[in-house]
């Protein structure tokens, strides 16, 4: 594949806060730790050099990978290396979208793998393990139970219960058949079908199914996949769980940070609660709320704890306490020797709300690295773009603006009345001078007439442009089709389409090419063709 890169700001697709972060906006400095630079990683390695509990992490991973490591030596080596003090992780996290969901799921993991490779090249005396943190405790099933292949929706239409990672995939046979049936007939489609069927049709829960699928795609690159919904790992977090629930420290700190960001003109993404944990079982995941009588209620379950009972429950069964969106990042950094978190634009923004909370619990804050964003097309579309005298940068404009620009470039006629308006303005200057001599109060009336004429001329220009468009119908139709192809539904390709359509076309070369062309610390939008 060939690649070209454009600035994120030129895509008009990313938030003001993310762009400010990438530009090093001084107002945001208090809300993050090290910048995503090589110098920043030197500092981050020093901060994380005292990480403990590696044995618990490795034992948990080896248990989760039972039966998978014999055929994945790179993954096995990476897991084993986590016992060593000079091994660090770079991590991305995502929900358990069926069939991986939107394309950016793959982009997140590729960015993480490439960053680990780049770090190893920069610091050869250390080891860097790419980690995919599965959001197995998330319970927003409607966000993950569907994907789109060739623009058509495929959905696993069953009731969502508890943390999605615990859901049984035995009811997925029909949706698996539908998904695989859309892949066509080729060696690549047959390979992907085998991978998907092995993942979802062997009676696993959704966490294990997702691990099987992602492992099949990325094992050769050493990706380590972690399900943190485990007693041994939660035990390491138990003191912070109790502190947050009983003293509401996170709520006060994060709320204060959110106010500070708003005062600086940056919109917060998430809001902390007084209690930022759910009570999790195989049947449900419900919020914990403190009542007026000082007892703690598990909502909708008629389950209550006194403060002493809650402390005991946390110590005995920490796995029953599931962090929400503002506490999950802290849990991640407690149990991993992690240097950086790779996230989407909205994720990076909400992580900026969390720095002070990390500080008060004495946990190093990771370097925030926006995942690579990309658009993948082919030579046919690229050729049309160039023949129409467009650029990959210009296609991010709105369709109407793109068409208008094209007509203005290609027309044989002058479509603006700028020169004529200059003449009218000179005439109105004389008229205004004459009316002022007669009666100074006539000045506003003269300006009103001038404004009406300017509006009329502007409307006439639009009509001229519209009329001339008819002379370029074929080219304008091509522009519409290019926009529809590259921006399905009017949005970025990566936010809607599943990776399957590209995998069927490119096979394993797809991931190889993404890893080759992604540059995690360059912060550019990647276009591949």
C-alpha cells in the first residue's frame, strides 16, 4: 500500500480539546503527565520502574491463555517477560464488540503494537509488551451487539445481562452465519470464517470469544489480551475500592477538575459519581448508592451493606466491585507496569479529567497517545480523486463545498461579481455624500439600500454557480460517489465499517500494512491506497 498523511485539524473530525492537547496547549498542562514524546517516555519509564505484583499479573494471564500459548511463542515470551523489572506495557482498551465492531477497534490495537515496536527500537535494553484490555465488565450491550459489513447491519439480538464479558455466546449461531455469509467466496473469506466460527461457536463466554478472535489476528505480533475481571487482580485494587466508596474522594477530585476544564473552555466527557463502582455478579451489574441511613444499597436488588459489612465484602470478594468509566483507568494502572494508554479522541479527553485523581492515590499517570486514525481506499478511487483535480486533504470538505470549489476551478465563466460590486460601492459612496448634504439623517437609509443590493448580488452569484453546475454534472456525480465511498453515512470510514471487507480484500497483509504505515507519535491522519 501507499500512504499519505494529513494533519488531524484538516479533517474537521476531531475535537477542539484533542487538537489542543496535541499542540501542547499550556492551559492543559496540569491535566496530563508526560507528553507523548521520546523524552516523555524516558521520564515515564523512571516513574513506573518500581512496579510490583508482576507475579500475580503473569499468573493471571497464563491462566487466561490456557491452551493458546503453545502455538503463540511471541505471546508466551511477552507474558513471561512481564516478570522482569525492565519490561513495560503499552495498553489500549475497548469494549467486546462482536466481530470487532467498527474498524477503529483494529486501528487501536495496531497503534499499540507499532508503539511497542518503536519503543523497543528506541530503548533496546528494555522490553515493551502491547496489551489489549478487554472491557469485560461493561454492561452497555446495545453498543457492542452489532456491526456493519458492506453497509448492512448485523446484530446479536438478545437481552443484555451483567458484564458483557460473562455473556454466553451459544445463541450467536444465526448471527455468525449471517456475518460469514456476507464475506463472499475466497481464500481470505474462508480463513476469516474459520476464525470467527472458532471464536463464537464453541460455547465460550463473550470475553473468551473475543480473546480467541483477537488472538487469531494479532498473536504473531505478541499482543497480550487481558481480562481484568478476576479476584486476584481486584485484590490489588481493594484498598482504593474501599476508599472511593466510603470517602467519595474520586467524586470530589474529578468534579473539581471538570469545573477547571470548563472554565478553560474545554468540555468534559464524563462525570464522576459519589460512588464509582457497580456490584457485579453473573446475573447483574448494578450501581452502589449510599442511603440517608448510611447504608450502601445495590440498586434494584434489595441488597444493603453497613460500612463494616461493605469493608468486609470488598476484602473477601473484590471481584464483585466493578469500576465505572472514571475508575477503570486507575485500576488498569494499578495492575499493569504501563507506560502509555492508546485511546480514541473522546477517551483522551476524559482521561484529562483523571490526572488529579491518580495523583491523590499515588498512581503514576500514563502518557496519553491518540490512536492512529486512517482511511483505506484503492487506486481506482485515488485515480478519480486526482483526475478531478482534488486532493486527499480536500475530500474532507463538505460535499457541497467540494463541488462548488470544483466548478469554480473548472468553469469557463467568471462566477463572482466582485468587480461589479466594487463599482457599486463607489457609486454608493457618491450617493451617500449627496444625501448627507441634503439631510445627514438619510445616511442609514442609504446603507440599508446598499445592504439589500449586496444581498441580492450574493444571491445572484449563487444562482450563477448553480446554473453552471449543470455543465459539470458528470464530475459532480463522481464527487458525490467518492464522498459516499470514503465517508459512509457522512462520517469517517473507521467509525462505521467493520474490518471484514478489507480483510477479505487484503488478507493478513492488511494488518502488516497498517503496522508498517502507522506512526503513533507523528499524530497525522493516515490515508492508505
